[in-house]
C-alpha cells in the first residue's frame, strides 16, 4: 500500500467484492463512460472494439491477478483487459485484486505467471513522465489515476 501510494496510486479496501459498484461510484462520481467486466458498465468493450471507440472511456474497472508488494505493480493479463489498449487509453483505471494474491517480489510474481504465453502487463501507478527540468506530468502516456481495490 505504501509503495503504490508513493508512486501516485491509491489503495482502497472493501470487505466484500459486492461493494465494488458503490465504492467506484463514490470514488468517481463524474465518470459517465465506464468499461468493466466486473459490474454493469455504460460502454461495451471487447477485443475488436476500434481504438477510436475507447477514446472517450472515463473509467475502466478490471480484475488484476497478482499484486507485487515491492513495487506496487499488478499483473493484468489480456483476458482481463477487455481490449489490450483499454488500461492505457482510459482516463482512470481501477484494478480489483484479492489481497491473498499479493506476493513480496517480482521474482515471486513471475514464478506464478502461467506458461501459456499471451499478452499481459504489470501496471504500477498512474502514467507519469518528467523532463530534464524535473517537471512531473501525471497521465502523460496512460491513465491519469490508478486505484487498487483490495478485498
């Protein structure tokens, strides 16, 4: 939790995954175009959705598979993304993870990845970049915010 917070993310605990809808509504009350495979969404997204159709997504809520304590990263396989561009195109990203799937190190996380191949990504914090003058920009190349919901 401390690492993810230090890199610009946020962690929210829920007692039950059934609370996800109300929690997301409270966190993002202005989100109108949401994409999710965890609760009813306002935008239908699938692997063949044109990327132009993703441009207006305010919020994506997706299930993560493995959390990494040392760097705050969450493994997000393509099967959980709805569309492989969605986690980087959305304005705000919420990843949902069972806290029992958090490991200490990246080595442990890689050891748990299935050997089936395929695309996936470790996502840690919102997108950010800084120039030589150390001017930090959040959301430069991806989601402007990342919230990890643990249950």
